[in-house]
C-alpha cells in the first residue's frame, strides 16, 4: 500500500505566519471582565474589548477611527476641530461686537465701571 503524504501534511501544526494571516483576514475579538472585590464589595471593574484584524477587515465592519484621528493620520483634513475653532472665533467676535455696541447707563458704550 502506498503511503499518502498529503494526509500527514494536513495534520502538521501551522506556522505563526499562517495563523496571523487567518486572524487578520477573519478577525479576532477578545472580550472579558476583570472584577476586584473585597468582602463581597466590588472595588474595581475593568472591561476589556480587543479587536484584532487587518485594516481592510476593520473598515469592512465600520471601524476607521485612525482616518479622523490627527495623531494617526497625515491628512490635514483629518485634524478634528478645525471647523469648530473657526466657528468659536466667529462667535467670540460676534459677542464682543454686541458687548461693545451695548451702551451702559451713565457711561459710554463698551465702557464698564468696576465696583
């Protein structure tokens, strides 16, 4: 009887590269809770959620926070808050104009007397 070597190859343990390739292709989620209690009084709870996958897989499931995070993206449009800063500056200028235009009784417009 001839010995079939293909069966032996299928049972061999996979290498680290093959395992990582499968994990990154399919994705891996690790979830767990760590609770520290003393005399039935919960002192600390840590909830761990870890997702390991490729960038393509992460984008396919809707995770893409690195695109808008200014620390991870080199795209200048990714700097969050740029529009917010300009809107706040505009609002401050508007409020300063209103404050200067308002005339206080017994004084000139924009001049305020302290106590």
